[in-house]
C-alpha cells in the first residue's frame, strides 16, 4: 500500500501545455492522486474540448503556439457556461506585470515553472476543496430553497384553510341564528295551541267538533314548520361536517317526487292550489334519494308558500343534450324582482319574507338545495317576474360522472 496516494480525491482537470515533459510530470503527479485528467497541447484544442466538456479545474500554460493562455482564459471567462471553472496558470513568466495580467484575464492562481510537486498538489487541492465546498453549498442552498418553497406552500394552505374555516364558522353561526329565530314561531305555536286544545278538550261541553278540528289543523301546520326547519338543519349540518352519506343510484324520478311532496297535500288543499306532475313514468335520475327528496321538498314548499289561493304549481322534467335531466318547479305565485333573486342561495344575505298566507320563510331551504345539488355535480337556477310567478330549474345527472 502506497501511503502517499490519495485515491479519495475526485474531480476532473484539463491540462493545456505544449511542453511534453511538463505534461508528463504533472499528469503523473495528479493521476497518482486520483484526479481524472484531460490533456491538450494548444489553446485552440482546449477551446474545442471545452465546447462539449466542463472539467472542474483548468491548468493552463501561458506561452503556447497560436492562441496564448491569456486569450484562452479570457474566452473561458466570457462564456456563461464555463466562466465558473477556475483557471490556474502554469508558466515560467514570473514578472509582476505577467502575474497581474494573468489575474486580470481571470485566473485564480499561478504556478511558476519549474514547479515543485508539493506546491502543485497544494494549489490544486486548495482549488478542488473550494470547488467541492461551492458544490455542497449550492446543493444545500437548493435544498433550503426547496424547503422554503414547501414551507411557503404549507403556509399558504394553512392560511387558506384558516380562511375557509373562518368562513364556514361564520356560515354556521349565521345558519344557526336563522334556524333559532325561525323555530321560535312554530314552537311557540305548538306550545300555545296544544295548551288551548287541552283546555278545550277538558271542557268538551263548551267545545264543538269544528273548533277542535281547527286547532288540530293549526297544530299540524306548526309541527310541519318545525319538521321542515329541523330537517334542513340536520341535512345542512351533515354536509358541513362531511358526515352525510352520499349514495347515488339510478332512481325512477316521478315516484321519487310523489314520495317527497306527499306531506304537503293538506297545505295544497288549504290554499286550493292545483299541483300537476308532468314527468314520464319511465324517467330516471342518478342521485342520492334522501338528498333528492330534500331538494324536491324544499322547492315544493317554497312554491306553496308564495302562490296565492287558487293558484297552480307544475313540476315537469325533460332530458337535455348533455346527459342531464332538467327538473322545473313552476308556480303562478307572487314572483320576485332581480334584487331578491341575486340574494338567493347565499347565507350572507337575508331573504326571509312571509308567504301569501303569512307562512314563515327564512330562505334556508334554498341554500340547502344549492348545497345538495352541488353534491350531485348539478346546477340550480331561478327565473321570476313580480306578479307572474317563479320557476326553479334543477339540472341533475342521468348517469355517474
């Protein structure tokens, strides 16, 4: 084992010198230390070699035939791809002016001929260590930049999530505030009416059947309002918490609509409203049955509330050209202007208004409809004219997206 060998050295070196003896000596010395060497005997050949190769270090003789080492060095330093490669001059020219000229050309060091082995090794080793240090720093800097990029992305995501959470929290508070407000009326009605009914029934001799029936109808109306509000609250809360089960399937549409709106027969009769369902028996829709029922229920009760006595409500469906089915809920009600339409489906806008018979309406049902339609990758829209009625249109998929 030769202890003077340092085979752990790595790196490539281009040596340009027209003196064969110098080339042999320095090549043997550096190769013995583990460096990969490229040899050339002229400046022109060195430039041609550098056109396709980028060694770690260049040892360059100054006095060569044709192109001098100074010229070669200036060309290297003016090339964007080569300018970072360190150049050490090998020369017998040791005048101060020559040394200054070499540094001005871009060299990092000088080795004076005749050279000493330990000096050459020390100067080459020093430059190689600088090169390796620069590479390590560049790699660490690149890694730090990547880490910084990841941190910035993480920060951006956290900020976005924070904004989303803040918005959801504000939306939740708004929703619960509306629900709490709207529950007071029907709950108070249930309490008061049930108490009155109890008192009347206690004294049946002074109470006729028609009066009892009227109280029972009023209790039904109040309980139905509570039911609708609580149903909407439950559906909305499950959507916000992502706990709602979404199980879409191919479903007969007409029967699904009939099942959803059957609870409103008394309300239709009470206001003498005609309801027609123009949906083919064979028509189907692809969706979650519970969610679709909630959509149909809310759009139907909305039409009932804002259609005066003797009016008409029509539910019809038809296929579109983009594999969707268009379901429309059309009424002959009081309609609404554009300023009110623009507020629909938005929780940050208050759109509550009383129905034609004083029915309570908070607008929450329409917001829930929008959320449920979005779950199906569908769309919901509305067209309305004051005094001429309103049409809500829901577009839902016929098949899985």
